[in-house]
C-alpha cells in the first residue's frame, strides 16, 4: 500500500510542469490583478491576507509531498484556476499551507467570472507560476 502511494507521488512529480511560456507580461498581469481585485489580498513579494505570488510560484515549482498529494496528479495551473474560482473551501483546505513565517493564511473568497473571465484567469495563473 505504502509502495503504491509512493509510486503515485513519484509519477505525479514527473508530470508536474509549473513553468509554461507566460502569455502575459508584468504590465498586463498587473492590470488584470487590479481589475479583478486580487491585490486587495495579495502582493507579488509579500504575504498580505493571502500568500505572496512569488511564494505561490515557489510552492509549485518545487512541490513538497504534501502539495503533490494535494494536486492528485493535476497540473498546478488547472488546480489553481479552479481553486481561485471557488475560493478556499474551508473543510478541504482551510490553512492547508502556512506561510514561511509559520502563520496560517485566512480564506480566499470566490472570484466569479464577473470579476475575471476563464481565459484571463488561466493566463494570470500561468503568469503567477513563472514568478521568481
Ligand atoms: C479576500 C481575499 C482574497 C482575494 C480577493 C483573492 N485571494 Fe487568493 N488567496 C487568499 C488567501 C487567504 C489565500 C490562502 C488560503 C488558500 O490557499 O485557500 C489565497 C491563495 C491564493 C493562491 C494559492 C492557492 C493554493 O492553493 O496554492 C493563488 C494562486 C491565489 N490566491 C490567486 C488569486 C487571484 C488570481 C485572485 C484574483 C482573481 C485572488 N487570489 C483573490 C485571499 C484572496
């Protein structure tokens, strides 16, 4: 059983591909982030209510076993597009990951299509995952 779980994690690791060509440049991304209201809770470099986008990128560029288990074989971009749409589901992922300082984050409210379209959201997440 343990072996099966480990094999799953290793296979998932091979499929993880967080860095794809960014469809947005920094200026385009910044415009979308402001328009959709993401910057109320996030910044690029520093934790605010939610994690810094650079911390999010690092999380998926070098995923821990906890994060691989969480992704269940999904690509980070696909998982994150859904997650940002629905917001934090408290039962599933309240404080599932802590900041570097060990502080638990709050909850992300849902971000509906009236705030950001499917295409823009996917471009934005793809961009966020390229940050260093
Ligand atoms: C009301 C505050 C708030 C708003 C608005 C918000 N977020 Fe968040 N976000 C959070 C919090 C808090 C977390 C950490 C808790 C969690 O991961 O569920 C988070 C987590 C995230 C993560 C990491 C999720 C993970 O599972 O690794 C990403 C990516 C993200 N937000 C992107 C966005 C984008 C893009 C927008 C705008 C469309 C946005 N957020 C709007 C509060 C917010």
